[in-house]
């Protein structure tokens, strides 16, 4: 008999919803068509700002959709870690520190091999240049200085675990599921529940970019904004959004939750909010 899929752990840290575990990130993408936004940087290169990594951050409306679909739960991460650290005995702490040291030594070995390989290539090139140089001069002093600099960097290497799921109880300090009685976020839940993928749409002048499948395989089909049912929509929002979306070969989608308690169910595992949406295209462009 097939086991039900494991719930995905979302960490609540200072009001932000983060997922650190690579397997959980993969499950979110495969099972719940949710990508999140990469916000992490590397300890060895803190100025990195182009290719960010784990953790991923989820928007509150995405978390609501995941909770409603029953595929995730939220944990107070600070309280969970504090409780786990206080409960560790001396032997467990020594074992944890020992595991970090062994991983550090393994990383040192890999970097030392890479450094030796680069040094060998540099020495070969320098020897060839020396043979070609009629004056017989070489730059061995600068080469040895460079190698010394690299070796000194290797000794300062540290290992930062990307996830602590092995040391913290998965369901410790799980927060109660409190549905938000708000119109905002209903469009996100509705689109995710119907199989679409959504990413932040700021670069296209909208709240969401909506994809018919995984963003690694498809271009966005819609730029989407959400409005309240009784909220007045400025005409310039519609004109500007429609023209911009059409100019980048997309449609402009607006929508909001209907003022009723009824829900529409399109998936057997989730009840979706009743949302009315409209697609706007600028036909004259």
C-alpha cells in the first residue's frame, strides 16, 4: 500500500516563511506547483547577489494555499531550535560538533586537491613560458605567493549546514492553522489550485507572473493583479497593464474573490475560493 506523501515543513522566522530542505523545495515544485523565491547567499561569498540559493521564501498567500491543500505545515523555527538545543545531552553535542568537523575536513581535502591541480597547471604553463623566453626570466616568486594565498584561504574554510531537519523534531512547535479572513490571496490560491505556477511579477509591472507549467519550461502567459470585490480599479491600471502585458506577449489578468462563502472545488484534495477573473488583451498593438 502506497504511503501518503510527507507534509512539507515551512519555517516561520520573524514573520517570513522559509523552506531550507532541498527535498522539501523539490516536493513543493513537483506536488504543489510552488517555486518560492531563492533568498539565500553563501557564507564564503556574502556579497553574492546574482545567483542566490537556499532557503526559498514563500509569500503569505502561497502558504495559505499550501495549508488549505493539506500539503504543508508551519513551524515556529526559533522555538523549535531553542527547545532542541536545550534538550541535547553532552554526548549528543559532541557528536554534532564532531560531524561538522568531519565535513569540514572532507571539504578541506576537496579544496586542497583543486588547489594542487591548479598549481600543477600553472607550473606547466610557467615552464613552457620559461622555455620560450629568450631571457630566461621566470615569475616563480609570484606563483609561490599565489599558491600560499590559496592555501591560507583553504585553512579558513567553514561548513554551514543547509538544513537542520536531522537535529530538530520535524513537527516540534507546529503552529496552528488559522485561516485568514481576507480577500487578498484568493487569486493566488485559485490559480495554484488550477495547476498554474506563480512567481513575483514586479519586473512586468504586476503582482504575479502566471505560468501554465514549470517556469523552467514555459514562458508566463499572464501578468496578474488582485483586487477586492468592491475595490475601485483605476482605469490607468487596466490601460497600462493591458498595453504592457500585450507588448511582452502576455495577457493582463485581474481577479478577486466573490463576496460569498461558497467555494468551488476543482481538485479532490482542496476546496478553492470562489474567484472571478478577467483576461485583458490590447488588440490594436
